[in-house]
C-alpha cells in the first residue's frame, strides 16, 4: 500500500511541478492567503458521484493518502502543514488563471486524496477509528498553519526516502528556489527502502530500452562500453546518462526501468547488468522517512519543517 501511495504522490508532483516552477520564475504578484477571505469549495468525484468537502476533511484525506498513518504524530503534523500549504498555493495559482472559479476538485489541487471509505479499506475496521482520529488531531492541531518564504507560500515538495542529503532544486530542476537547498537527512540510510539492487540479463535490459528508444545503437557485446553515466549532481543523483548515440536524463532513465530514484549506479556483475539504486523519489524538499525519524528522535513538526525547508516561516493564516 505504501508503495502505491508513493507512486501516486510522485506522479501528482511531477504533473504539477512545471506550472508551479514557471509561476515562481515569472510571477511577482503579491497574494492574499487569508483563509477567511478565500471563498472556495472543494469536492471529490468517484464513480460519477460528487461529494463536497470542507477544507479540514479534505486535508485529512490528503494526509491519509500521502503518509503512512503509523508514522509519528509530529511527522503527520508536518505533512498536514505541507498539505495545507500545497492546496492553498495551487488554489491561488488557479484563481490567477480563473478569478471567478469557486469549486475545485481534489484532482486539481495536486496531491492524492482518499475518502473515509477507502481509509477503512486500507486500515481495516480494527484500526480505522484510531488512525482516523490521529490524522484528524494532526490537521486540527495545526489548523491554519502554512509555510511561507518572504511572505509567499512555498512550493512544499516532498519525497519518500533520501540518500543522506536532500537535493538542490537548482541542480535537480534548473530553477534556483532558495528554500529548496541541500540539507542533511542522515536517518534515511536506515530505511528498508533505502537500497534496491536489480540485476538484468543484458539482452533483456536492452530489449526494454529499445522499446522506448527504437534508434538505440547498442548490442549485447558492447553494452558496458556504450552505456555510461555522464553527469551527476553534487549529491550523486544521475542527471545525464549516455546510451551510445543518445543522451537521456537520469530521471527519464530511472522512470523507464521503474527505479525508485535517479540516484543509481550500473555495473557489470558476472556478465549481468546490476543497477544499485538508493533513495525513493526525486530527493528535493522534505524526506518523509527522514521526517518520521526526526519525530521519533523527539523533534517537533516545527523543527522538522524548518530543517528541510531553509529560511521558511511557519505562520497561522487565521491569526
């Protein structure tokens, strides 16, 4: 279940990332983020049915879909603040494009949402009440709180598990976002998902690659000479890989092979292609595993958020 949720989160973030970054680059408009002044409705559609949600109901469903409910309560509070910030950031962007829009579907707001019926199916009847109450307390316990940088809501991206440090947004995406810079996340290396090793017969791996890149000019005998990692960022994530006659981004290559991240190495292991991959996700922003590890060590959600997002302020829009 956790793997499914992380995949959904990854797709949602990637789909919405480009317009967010473009807006960050080209929009300097001052925005009013007061909850009292923001007139909007959120709804959820499933099987042709539409259900209206109040904002806190929506946030509970977002936290449930994006972080394991078994995580420490301080980690879940951090996720609640991120979810609120992310939703309001996206609503603000949509309102700039369509000022008269009042209704927003959960799918428009960028992060996965699950309703209470789905939560019951995931958690089971024995755990449902406990888990739901825990998430409800996290959302209400951080009511109105969001993250800002220089009085603007931040883009609060997050990912599953890091590699010991988070990444700089400038290196990952080519955009300098001052609060998304590399910070330590040492606890990530203790995650059971930190390391994944996959071995391929060379001909099978080539077959997969040639389905995506039909013009690829590599054969079994020259595979390890023709494939090479040509660029990494300062944390070690692959940003470019050479497939003989093709240059491909590390992220694209990782997606093609279903790797957990683009922090990987390729080696010849007894004639097979061994791919050693560490971390889960893009590596920018908050590491959810690292967040939970910090919470287990006694850090508050405020400490966690200001660690992963450099120079931000935690404010309450209701005050």
